[in-house]
C-alpha cells in the first residue's frame, strides 16, 4: 500500500463477499477459554455506556485481544528501545566494518554469516555495508515510525473532524467550499504530490526551530501525511453531521438555549467519535506504510536516523537483498505484523462500537 | 381572550411562515393570531400539516437561520421575538420560553446521563458551579415525580421508560422556570395511563409555577382535560377559537364539527365514525376562498359560491370567533364527551 491516502482498506462498509481476516479467524471453533454467554448476567444491567459496552466486546473477542496485545508489544518495543539495545549491548549508530565483520572479497560489505543472522551479540544481525546493529536500529526505528504515524494520524483526525463537522453543521456556502476542497484533495495523485512536496518542505523548514537532528524529517512527514490525510475523514464526518444536526436532540438543545459552539462540541461531535475512532485506528497503519514507503523512496527519514522504511531502503540501496533476502525480511516482517495488528484492532473497534452488532 | 388581564404574556399577530422548496413556496402558517395570559393553557388542535408544529417552532425561534420565511409579530411580554437575531433569541430559549418534544428519546442526547442534560440546560442560563447545577437537576427530577432522583441523575435516556423519559424532558424544559412552555404533542408517544399521569403532572407544575402552556396536539381528549382555551388550526390558519366548554358544546366551524364527529364516542354503541371526506389543501397553492371549502358539507348554504372565491375572516363573538361565511353556526350534531 504505497499510496498513504487511499481510504482504509476496510471501511465500515467493506465488501461483504470478502471475509475479513477477523471473520476467518472467528470461524475457528470456539475454545474452552471463551467465556460462556451467561457471564453477561454478572454485569450490572444499568449504566453501561457505549464505550463500556465496546470495551466489554473487545475483551470477549480473541482476535481483538490478540491484536491489542501485539500493538501494545510493538509500542513497548519502541518505548524501551534504549533499554533493549542496552541489554543487547549495541547501539544503532556504531559501524562495525573491516574484515572481522564484513566480507571484503566476493560481495564487499556483506556481513559474514555469523554477523548476518541472529546471534547472541547481534540479535538480528548486522546491516550490510555499514555494519550497524539491525536490532537496535529496528527498536529506535520503531520510535520514529510510530511517532510519525501517530502524530500524522492525530493531525488528520483533528483536521478531518473539525473541517467535516463545520461543513456538515453550517451547510450552504461553507459546505460547498469545503466539499470542493475535499474533492480536490481526494483527486490529487497523493504519492506524487507527497514525493515532490516533502523535499521542498524540508528545505523550507531548514534553519527553523525544527531543524535539529532527526526532528526535521519527522516533522515534515507528520505535516505532509497529516495534511493530506484529512479529506476522506472530513467527508465521512460531514455526512454524519448532516444527519445528526436534524436530530431532535439537537433541536431540543437549541430549545433550551444552547449556543452553537456547545451544540457542535457537546451534542454533535460525541456522536461522530465512534466513526472517528475507527477511522483513526485504520489510518495509523496506512501512515506507517506511507512513512516506510517515503523513507524507502528516499524522501522521508534519512540515514543515519533509523526508521523501518529507512532500514528497508538500506537493504535495497546496494541491492543487498539480492545477496540475502534476510535484510528485507526483518523490516518488512515487522511492518506486516504491525500493520496487520493495527488493522485487526481497527476492525475490532469498529465491531465493538457498532450498536447493531450482535457479537458480544 | 377569556381572561383579559392587563397585558397578555404572549401575543402573536399575523404570524406567517413559508418554506421555499423546489416546487415553490410552501405556506405552512398563513396569518395566525393567538393571545395567552400568564398561567393559562391554550390548546392548538389540528391534523397533520395544519401548521401546529411549525407555529411552535416559530415561537421558539427555531426557524431562525433556516430558509424559512417568518413574518408577523410574536410578542412575549411586549418583546417581538421574531425581530430578534439567533444570538439574542438564545437568551430567551429555555429561560422564558421552553419546549417539550413529542419523542423524549430522540430529543435527549443518547451519550449523556439524563441528569447531566438537565444540569446543562440549567447552566446555560444560570452562572453556577457544576455542583449547584447538579443539585438543581436532582431537585427538578424529584419535582417531576422521578423516584430516587439522586440515583436516576446518572441514568441514560435509554434506561428510562417512556413515561419517565417524558418526565425528565419536562424537568429539562422547566428547570429554568420559563414563563411559557410549549408542549408539542407531549403525550402522543405514550400509552393512555402514562398519558394521564403526564397531563396531571403538567397541570400540577403549572399550578405551582404559574407557567403558561401551549399544548399542541391532535388529541381532543387531551385538550378537554387540560386546556382553558382551544385554537383549531386548519391549513395554517386559526379557524375557530373558543373556551374548551364552548368548543365541545357548540363547535361553529364545519371543520371543528367534523373533528368532533370523527372522534369515537365513549357511550357509542358501535356506531361508525364519520371521518371528514377529502384531504387538506395543498400548502403550495392555497385556494383563494375558504381553505376548507372543498371538504365542507355546507358550501351550498352560502350565496354566490363565496366559499370558493373569498376567504372568510375570523369573526363572531369575541370569546368564540370562527372563520366561516355562515354567520349563524350550523346546528351542531350531538357530541359525546
């Protein structure tokens, strides 16, 4: 998924003929550990909020709990990067070159087989060419990749919710202008645009407060991905708000004198948070792959700063993956697991928040 | 009009509301007049599309900032609400004039506890702490007859029964002690026993607070039970105004007579109901003459076919005017009730 801005592959109305991974997974026979249905009777019958019910449903779904655990492990992996690489005894920047580590004859730069594969010294081997520790780079890279994905998602979600709600609530000319802008954003070939805009933005930001260390590429990716990801969500939110503003409880709020701001933020926005939450969990993996794609193509995070896309880029740069696919397998595998976990989690959140879902 | 106190609380003069649509202007209200004193209850009766709800929306100013065209005066304590902007109107809504909706489930926010919503309505017009607003909401919940109000404060609308929800809705509307309460079919969604409880509650609270009430309904039974005065609406016009007793005893307008005739009688012995034939006029192109002429059984009694060419004025004795060319009312058929 190179284009970071296509709608999430599984929007709430996915093609029903294609079973989702979760549906496939739930086809497996229920295990004895599945809590028996009557356990719901133990729950208090009253005062169960929407989020409370959703949390209950997530806890009862093995796929949801599994993906939640995997996501939590990935986040921990990123947070504990310094600790983990200290335990390993390596750091992400030290180059181990020379004939002790790297082949100097047949394929110059290819790590010797002890250093190429997982070992007690280097848990995931050494990087070809520069001889840096891949495990440490993966851990530190996870920080960069996740931070970029989370922050850009937050930017997109914020912009999309506010702009979409404004379009839906105010209607008329405001709606028309915003809707055309959304169309414009959705019609652009995003990858091309992002590819060409990122270097420009990076050079523009050069010399500003953001220009220190790895902050510049991170900030520019957050801005670019966030700024180009809001349009789809805005359109969804606009549609929701259009129908919500005609609801009687909005009229009732007007009837007791609520202000326009209070109606938007207290009455309408809480009702779209379900959709927004689902969209956000689906946008995170999209942005993770987008960051990887951009770094892989050389416009995102630059060496020596590690990110998963940058590690992929390093494996590809000198055609090292032709000598040994292992160099691709590590970052690509991590990306696949992460994206899959986030997508399954997004599915589970969507199911859990759907009041019509009969799954418990 | 029946109780000519110094100045009426509410004085609506020639209220007209129309909505532009793709097919043309829809004339929903076409010159409505209404006066209401403090503490009085007036019923607005009419079938669907007669302009009852649009009138109450116009009163609340809910049609401001929409495409609807509202003309005429809505004088509340001498202040013309129709001349106010949306922002100015906000100070009146809830504080001076409040509204109860037909379906309390859809009129309450599904995500907030009932008490929080009542407290919110209180806080809009009273600068108090959250705690004080919550206390006011609990107090109000108790006053509308919800048992254990402190615990019920945290319940969500869907956890209430229909009657409880309507009680909560009433609490929400009355928490700021408005001078005028508009009840838009407050009992339509309820079953009959609960309906009676809610009407009793409204009467009690009204006696307690002196709030004037506009009861919008299509149920003549509700009108008979709680209203002092009745306004019968047809095609966006008031066709007859009378005290409840007069209206049931001596309906003057043929439409009112038709309405009363089409009610099932409690003493009836399997007699067939007599529905009013035909359909209400299209609000897109109102007939020049009487709006009811096409369905009226008495047009033959009026000379020159005036019913179809000239619209009658609201005329007759001050306490019981009707909008009909027949100067003398037709002998009313006997009305059971």
